[in-house]
C-alpha cells in the first residue's frame, strides 16, 4: 500500500508540472535572430543528438557487464535518466546551472531557479553568453544531454543492489544540488572555477569527476554485494562492444559540440577525441598483455572509454600529440586503479571510480599541463595550481554532497534492496522482467 501511495504522489507531481507548463507564460520577450548561423545551428542540433545517443550506449555498456539477472535493471537505470532529467531540466535544472548567478561577482555559486523556470525565456533567438550564433534553446537541450548521462554513469557503482524508486529520488537530488551548481561554477561566466581559469572543455570535471566521486560514495554507502567475493563474468560481451562503439560515436558530439560552433576548434576537439581514445584502447590491451593477461574485448572497450573520459576536459585546448599522451597515461592509471580496487573491500561493481573518476582526474590535471599558451609545459603555473585546488574542491563537494544525498534518500526510501531481492536479481524483484526468460528460453 505504501509503495502505491508513493507512486501516486510522483504521478501527481508530474501532473502539476504539466499544468504549470500550460499556465506559466513563456516570457520570451525580444528575441535576436540576426546572428543565427545556419551552419552552427545545424552542427549543434547534430551534436545534441549525438550526445543523447551516448546514454543508450552506456546502458548497453553497463548492461553487458552486469550479471544476467540484473541486465534489464542496469540498462533501465540509464534509460530512466532520459525521462526524469529531461523534465527536471525544463522545470528548474537548467536555471540552476545557467540562470542569473547568485553569489559575489566572479564567484557565482548557483543560478537563480526562477530565471529560466519552466524554460521561461529560453527561445529560438541567440544568447550573448551561451549561444551567440545559434538558438538558445538548442544550447539548453545540448546541456541537458550532459545532465542526463552524469547520474546514469553513477549507476555502475551500485549495480545489482539498489532499489529503483530510491535511485530515481537520488537522481533528482544529485542533479539539483550537485550537478547543476557544479556546472554553474565551471561554465557560467560568473562561476568561480571559470573565473579562476579552470579549463573544462566538455565536462571532465562537471560530468566525469562528479560521477566518479558520487559513484565512490555510493559504493561505500550501499556496501558490498552478497556475492562480491565470487568471480562474476560479464553477461553479454557483444553488448559491451556495441555500447562502447555508440559511446565513441556519440562522444564526437560531446566534445566537438562543446566548441559551440562549426569551426576549427570543433575539428580539433574531434581529432583529439578520436586519437586519445585509440591510444587508450591500445595501451589497455598492451598493458594487460605485458602483465601476462590475454588481450580481451572487455579490456579494449573499457580502455577506449577511459581515453574518451580523459580527453574530455582537454579536447579543444591541446595538440594531437598531447592527446596521445593523455590517452596512454589515463589508460595505465585507470588500469592500475582497477587492480587496486579488486584488492580492496570496496565494491564499485563496474569500476566507475577507477574509470571515470580517475580518468577525469587524470584528464583535468593533464589539461593544465598541456593546454596551449597557459599549460605547465609552457612555463605557466597559475592554471596548474588552480586545477589542483579545483580538484580538491570538486572532489570534496561531490563526494561529501553525494553521501548526504544518499543519506537523505535512504531516510525517505530504503536505498538497498532486500537480501532476497538481491539474490533473485533486480530484473525480477524491481521490474518483474527477466532477460533469461525472454532471450534464453
């Protein structure tokens, strides 16, 4: 009965949002269409679609790694983010991330939730700060896709043991109180990280570091799986390869689209994205082979994703040679981090922190080393030191804040499934569906 009441409350909230969408005027005011570039608009529309494709790719990537009794639940945790975050972004998320800055000049902390409430003022004209040559609404939708995939990335750390209702609540809290303020710090003109000169071209800090530290907090908070000591093989390796390919393809929109124009910077970001991923994939395979392991499809897939993660903050700021170094370094660091994790008591199920957290950290630091004109390699120390400071601040904020969000969620809806629900699998216990039944019988 209690479960039914909670679902009715959620449905009622969605109904209220639907009513607000009708009664609240858009308030677009004067729209400037004079500077719109058809080329930039077409590219940003394309990039937006490419980034959205990454979330189904992630679903396949994670789903293939999960146990067969948890494939559907693991994949749905990514898919449901596309629904929840899309609505949340329109209501208040975009406004907190990019609305009128609240905080001292040059030290903005978060955006005014009312600035773009229900996308009020988000129209087809340009915006001088965020979308100077294409419709502002396209920028808002482009940023939405980043907000969607971030909580989806976290799910790999607690795959197989999280209650679906609790995860959805945590996702809302994370986007509102962790992701959106962090995006404001990093990408808003008044954000303090941006004004310190911290470079994050496409989300190495905002997306991957935040997801990595939140995943670490989640693995600690939920504890180990009952069968964590058993060797568990991936349920579907072709899913992993297909998902990794979709991620690589979509990442061109993720990184090259962050140039916010169809220009030379976008082309450089695309080149660096592909090169770093290729270098990381090969490094992962060769590093495994050097340790006496056989080259594996899973290793290749994980390696290429780590390369994509690491080049994300640097994509538009470094040379192609630097992108090779970043890919190689990130692959070796993340591979070693996974080795250390397997020897610890930490049960980060799909190694989200070693891959995305450590990959994001490596990329963030090396961005400050190799960034053209301001990197440490050019004799400049300011950017590098601010990156180290930002690493401490972002790590502490996202880890501590996420722990608090997990605690609040757990007080309202128990986060962990029952021992019986975990044993039979989340596909059955949470969704009454079964991959084994549908595809193997």
